């Protein structure tokens, strides 16, 4: 996709070793993939999965179970924020929520809600 980055290491591999057609349309990319006009489409797990389902292409496209890359997503807080002094607590709490399964339960619930809304 135009403007997407997959992390510095993977971006470098793509630049050096692959022929890439960058577009701005996931739907078109997935339709090309289903038609055999491209070999792969890298995209986010859930956005790609939902679009495949929405387009009814699940019988012609499958996602690999292992991600190409796993880039960190960071939380930035202004030094002037009332939360600036709470960064250590926030970090500890986020780690706790990850480790105790709360984050995965929230993701699973959001996926379920999204799929339910797609059917209406």
C-alpha cells in the first residue's frame, strides 16, 4: 500500500529483493491476489482478514499464521500532560493486561462485534 511501512528491516528486504506495485486500495489488491495477478499482499492482520471476509474471498485467499513483522506500537504522552508522571505505572498496567489475557479478550470481543455489525 502507498505509504505503508513494515519496519525498517522488512522495508529494506522489499526494496532490495522484490518487485512491488504500490497502490492505495486494499480491495483492488485483494481482488488482484484472488485473480492471480499478484503473488502476495502484506497487510495488517485484522484489516486484511475483515476485507477478505467482506469481499467473500476467503475461499481463494488465506493469511499466513505467522506475521511478516511485529513492530511495536508506542504510547507517547506530552511532558505537560497530567499523566507524564504516571508512565511507569501505565507501562506496568499495560504489561499486566497483556499477560493476564485482558488484551486478547478485548481483541476477540472487538472482532466478534465487528463481524456481527458486518452482517447487518
